[in-house]
C-alpha cells in the first residue's frame, strides 16, 4: 500500500502541470490529450531490455546480474551489442512519445508526453511497476527536445563517467542539470523537468546509497567502448530526428 501511495504522490506534480497546461487548451480537446498521454505511458513502459534478453535466450533479466531491467544489466548477459540495442530502443520510444505529443499539442505538450514515457519506463505496468532507471530514456527525451541539449548532456556524461568509471554518477549529474536545460528552452518545459529529474534520482536511490557507502560498482565494459556505443547510438538517433523534422517541416 505504501508503494502505491508513493507512486500516487509522485504523479501529482505531473498531473498539476498537465492541468495547468490544459488551461490554455480548448476543453473539447481534453480527451484527445488524455488518450495521447496514455499512449505515451504505454510506449515508455515497453520493456525492451527484458524482451531482448528473453528473445536472445537469456531468460528473465530480473533473475540475472543486478536484476534491473536496463541497458547495463543487458550488457552483462548480451555484451555490448545488447547494450546498444537496448539503449537505442529505449531512446526511440521516448522520442516517439515526444514527437506524438508535439504533433498533437505543441512543444510543451510534447515534453510532457516524453516525461510520461520516462515514468512508464521506470514504472511499467507489464512488469508489476518495476522497470529500468530511466537513463537511456532520459537521453531520448533530451534528443527529442533539442539535439544541442542531447549533445551537451552527452559530453557531460562522458566528462564524468570516463575519468571516474561511475556511469551512475554521470547519470545523476545529467538528471540534476535537466531542469536548467529545460528552463533554457521554455518555462513550462523547465517546470516539467523538475519532477522528472526528482523521479530519475529517486529511481537510482539505491545506487546513491551504495555510492555514499563506497560500494557502488564501476562500469564493467571498457569505458572507451562504452563511450563509442553511446556516441554511435546518439548519432543514429540524431539522424532520425533530423530526418523526421525535415519531413514534417
């Protein structure tokens, strides 16, 4: 019951922002926007890491390695290829949610749909609300918002992760900086980014505890290869975004 209440409380910020944004929207369109938000959640909740490991014959990812449904745990059983595929698919589903929301209601609504997709990634209905930690989804979100933000946050991630060896530490910095980049784009995107960043940090609360206790694990794959994968996936995703925007402009 406490877990349910915590999820409800965590969703209040998104609901408040949603209804504040809806004040500027034609009331006749409320149901359309609500349907798109539900679709965004369902997109985000697709557990690509779990599905890839399952289809590759590695069984239930929740019973392997750290038990987490994320790209890092996929790398433990499928190597760098599994990591790259999971990262790309997780980014793509959030990009799709942002673009869908932008098509229906503009840039701010697109950002809200992307945030809902990340919430779906962290709390997937298909896996009893136990999903990934949202880092790959976060990069899809930033890419869809603005490619420059994506590249800046990617460089920040590399600048923190490569010298320290802690990918988790780099991700925390990305989450903390997200609202600043959001406000640089738009006031409402910044407001959406605040509870989203809080949710992302909450999802990594166990990692934070281990880091403070000096027990957090460093990256297991070579940092150079890890960085190369992120750069290649980012370039592919960037090309997709540019192509979609060009076709719809």
